[in-house]
C-alpha cells in the first residue's frame, strides 16, 4: 500500500501534540521535510481522510479521542497477484519480454531475432550482413525502432533487466499511471536505439538496459524537483548505476570476455530520462 500525503504545513507549525495522538492511537505515519515544509504521510487513502479530519478537530492532540474501529492499522504487504494487477503495464511489458526471450532462445534463434533487431540482417558463414535501416522503414517495419529492447542474450541479461524494470516500472506506474509508463518506455527505447546505432554503426544489440537508465534518470530528477514516496530510491542506487556505466565505458567488461556493452544506448537513455524527469518534476512542482 503506497503512502498518501495528509498534511503539508510550514515548519513553524508545532505538530508534536498531534503526532503524540497518532502514536497513542497506533496509527502508522511518517513525517518528512520537503521544500521548506513538513509533510505528514500515512498508508492508504481511507486512513488519510480520517487523519485529515482528526487534525481539523484536534490539531494540538486530544487524549480522549479514538479513531473508528474500521480504520486500517499497519499496511499489509500485497501478494504477488495483487501487485501484478496494480502494475498492469509493468507486468505486460515483462510478460512480452519473457515471451520474446523464449521465442529467440535467449539470443540463439537468429531467424526470430532478425525480425526484432534494429536492422534486418543475414548470416553467411562467419559473417553478418546488415540491411540499411532506411530499407526496413520503407518496407513499413517501423517496429524495429523500439523492438530491440525485447531481445536478451542470456539468462543473466534477462534476469537483471527484468528485475530493474519491475522495480522502476511499478514506481512510475503508481505515480504517473500506466499510459505514461508505456510512453516513457517506448520513448526511451527509441532514443537509446538511435544513440547506439549512431555510436556503433550497424550492429546487433538488444535489451532493456537503455530503457532502464531512462527510467532511472526520470525518477532521480523528478524526485529532486517534486519529492514523492514512489520515486524515493534506496540510498546509493543512482551512484551504483553511474559507477557501473563508467565501468562499462572503460571497456573492462568487454575485455574480461563478457561481451560487448551497448554504452551508447545507456547514455542515450539516461540523458532522455533526465530530460523527462526535469519536465515532469517541474510541472508537478508548479501544480503543488
């Protein structure tokens, strides 16, 4: 159950009496300081309405008051099915990715991969020949501009990307809705694919990592401009991902024999994500 904002008050307002009341009633809460204000959060919209009404009646606290018995207590962690239903776009994207992984044999079935790659290609002996991008687009194969995000090479590649998309996708879907998550995913895929194409030329690449760097940048910048619980990432996550990006850029991963890294896609996705986070966060800040 996600946290819901109850009150947003100046720092000069003394909330200690009301907080003591919430503690006595065993109401789960959290107080944060954002943009020079103190914000009170509780889990769930129903409890938020009750606490908001409670503050209107007893802003200084009152030891005699009791919440209605039907008021929810501590939030109960939703089961897997409930989480899937609450994050439909995230779940559908992962389901589609798993289906493509099965059809492509995690990168071994080139007869299927060639229909999803950024450019069509033919394999002759030890060589791979790519068709011009314009040729595929002229034939109406516009899906190639975003479909490489569905291709994964190996179970570790799939598992890591799937885990991060589940984590970041659910955050954005809960805060900005499934349609926005879909637009961001397709947009970041488009930008990261072109960034990789321009940086490496004709090549076979794939995976959600460019999209993931976009989602990460979006959450990071959005949170700095318009703080919200959904986009509050665990400490060190952004630093870890940036360090990983630098390690990949250094060529160390390729030198160790782990395969080529789509660095252009990572950088393109991150820049695009920071841009959308800047716009979205600024608009959210103005609305507040």
